[in-house]
C-alpha cells in the first residue's frame, strides 16, 4: 500500500530540553487522525523510547513516522556509536546509561524490550556507524 | 435539571480569557460572545473562575421541586469541613442540615473512608495495570475520555465517594423511614460544577443515585448560622480519614499508599497523562489527579480559600476524637466489598464512542494536511483575536467551515495595507 504521509524529526544528542518533542508531535498527529487509542498507546511508547535512546545513547539522528492505510511504521536512524551486542542490549534491565541520566529517571533498561514488545514487527540493525530501528504497528 | 451553569451574554465582553484558559479548547468567541461546545466541555469550571465580568454563574435549585420530595437526604461533600472557621463545633454540621429541612444526613467522608480501603485492596490485588487512576474528579475522567482514551483502562474500577455515599444513604433511609426508593431524594452538597456532570452523564452504565446537586455556596450562609447555634446537640462526626479526600494527596494518604503521584491543575494533569501514555509511569501504583487548585477545596462552589480550607481540615484531623459517634457502615467494609458495591463498570458504549469507530485513514490524513496548509497562511501568534484559542484551532475551524480566513485580524490588517498601497 502507498505511503500516505511521513512525519520527520531531527533528534539531538544529549539535549533533554527538546527530548520527547518528536514523539509528542507524532502522538498528537495520530490523535487528530483518529487512530484507535490502544494502538496509539503502543505507538506512543515505542516512539518515545526510540527517541530517548537517540538522545541518551547516540550522537544524534532522526525519527520518522510513516503512515499507511493499514500500518504505522516508526523508523529511527542515528550516527553512532552503535550497539556492540544487540542481544545483550535487548535484555530487560540492561543499561549502560550513566548516573547523570539515571538521575533524570531514565536508564531502567526497559526501552528496547518494550519497543519490541509493543510493535508487531521489530527490526534493528547496528554497527559503529549507527543504529537503525524499524517498528511496524498494524492498524 | 439540578442547577445550570448560566451564561449571561450581556455581561460577556468577548475578552477571550475563558477561551484561552479552557483546557480542552471548548470555547470560541462568536460575534463578540463566548460560546461553549458542550461535547468538549469537561465541566472543570476554569471559565467560571477566570471570567473578570462574572458572566458565568450558577442557578440554584428550584425550591418547588424540593417540596415535592418526601424524604430529603443531604450528602455534604468532604470539603464542607474546610469552610468553617477553626474551632467551630464540627459535630454540629450534620445536625445543621436537619435544621435546614433535610430528613437525613449521610456524610460523604464515611464513603470516602470505605473507598480508601477499596483503593488499597485494588492496588494490592490488581498488579497488571499501572498506574491506576482515581475516578474521583469527574473533569479528569472526562479529560481521559476525550483526550486520553487509551488510558480508560487505567481508571481504577471503583465508584467515587459521592456515588457510594448516595447508594448507602438510600439504603439507610429506606430502613429508617420504611419507604420506597422513589419517595427519597438525594441531594449532594457540591464543591464544584463537575459533580453535576458525574450525575447527569455518569462514567458507568448505571444511573447515578444522586437526584440533585446543590452548590455548596448557595446554602452555606444558612448552614453556618445553624452550626453556630449552641443549642444544637452534637450529632455525629465525619470520618477523619474520609475528610482527607477534600485536599490533594488526601486519597492516597487515606488509602495508606506510598507509591503514588498526586497532581492538580489541568495543565499539570495533562503533563502527567502524557507521561503515562509514553509508558514512563509503569512503576507508579496510583495517580490522584484533581482538576482544582489543591484538590476539591479549590472547587468554585466552596466559600473558603483552598489553602485556608486545607489548614482548617488539618486542624480538624488533629483535634477531633476519632471515637465519637459515626456511622456503623464503616464497620461493614468487607460485607460491602464482597457484594461488589464499590465496583465501577466503565460503559462499553463509552469505549465505543471514543475508541472503536473505524476511521478512513486516507481521508483523515488529507484532512490534517489541508488543516496544516491553512495553518501555514495564519500568522502563528495564537493571539486569540479571531475567537479561537490557537491558530491551529482556528485552522481546524476554517477547515470545518465554522470560521473564515478573514476572521484573522493580522491577515485583515495586511489585506488593508495592500489595498492602501494599490490606491
Ligand atoms: N541508539 C542507540 N545507540 C547506541 N546504544 C544504544 C542505543 N539504543 C540503546 N542502546 C544501548 O542499549 C542499552 C539498552 O537500551 P534500553 O533498553 O533502551 O535501556 P536504557 O535506555 O534504559 O539504557 C542502552 O543502555 C545502550 O547501551
Ligand atoms: Mg532507553
């Protein structure tokens, strides 16, 4: 099916002032489209976690939301440093977040597991050049 | 009709204060006068509080209707105890209601104490859903339905104290007066207009047990006179755990919770609910969200300043003997719980209304694209002069043909300038 619309956001590394703005805008767009609220909740969670991971763990990147008639696809790409061991990173509770970030209430190590749990298809690729995540939520 | 939020067009100057304040953007200014969209209104009363011209007011109960009811029960809200000066004989309050012509008084605080226990149990029994959200503030419940339908499942499935008090009061009154249900009228003495909404448009599928909602401030004067009279015998005390509900944080304290978020003010509540939607508050047990400043003591129908009312309530809690006569319903918690009296079922139709309707994504995307095109033409100042609270809201209104581009003062000024230049 055709892509109906793409929403895109630039996500800055370590900027906690703007952090979450992209997912919040995606959420309000999808709300005004009238997406089913249970599905919206899943999207809100995966989007927010993905965006925060770019802020906390990467050197910066982009967040996209692609709207199709039958699905929503959330995509992220960042410019590194990548995830050395994806399987380990996907373990519940695993986190390399520094104390300064934990003090802000992040770093519970539940981001990636929840992104997987709440999306219907979860795809991740990572190298030292960066991490790409594609999460599909069926409507 | 219980009371109405009355709007006096004569007094309205079209100043836009209420329109900007409204948390659900339910108000527009058409032809210089405020107009409320009832579908969006969550009865939070922010407009009443902010209006500098007192254009909004409440019309009180029709006394003739009251006459026709055989047995009148009063349910004083927990906030009432914050309204009297320190040192007032609190045990006179319920008696004073009888002097005002009510036949029976059932204090909301008793039900509140029972619900506190039910909240504690529910949190221990149901660990699946987090955070659970209090159903006590009808504006908050309405906000969830309207703006956060994905959180409907987080509402704790317990009725609010007002409703439980009304149910138990009816049961009592039937025993005492040996009468039928339809001979009884239950009057809730309310701190806010939102409680009316809970009665006329309950969240559950069942009809409310309240018949009328009386604004507290409309009977306070007479009531206080009676309370002050020394000849009144002490009748009964409120539940000290129950009256904590009048102030923000009180529910959680009364339910002896230690892992909760207590928040008041619509803007703050919206921030917290956004966090819940983003999945950031799974580790929190309970959210006590109340629309008004410092909780229900901030409701527009109270007479005392909310902060002073809080102080008055704390004083009562510290200086009242826990053991003075109360209602023996307080000892029947287990019985009521087992009978399911506290349980709230969220109506399926509600979910249907807000959740389950099939949408045409393609059309919806086209709609927001067009709205964004219109938005691009507007100046983005959110000045409100057109009669809509934001440029985005105005763009939506233009798309829906409820307003026109030319209603924008900035665009109009530009157009006039261009015309002048042409000349
Ligand atoms: N975009 C990313 N770039 C680099 N490392 C990442 C990225 N996303 C996640 N990680 C790594 O995976 C770990 C687990 O991520 P997550 O489950 O979201 O937990 P948390 O963010 O709380 O640490 C992170 O601590 C980090 O080491
Ligand atoms: Mg994370």
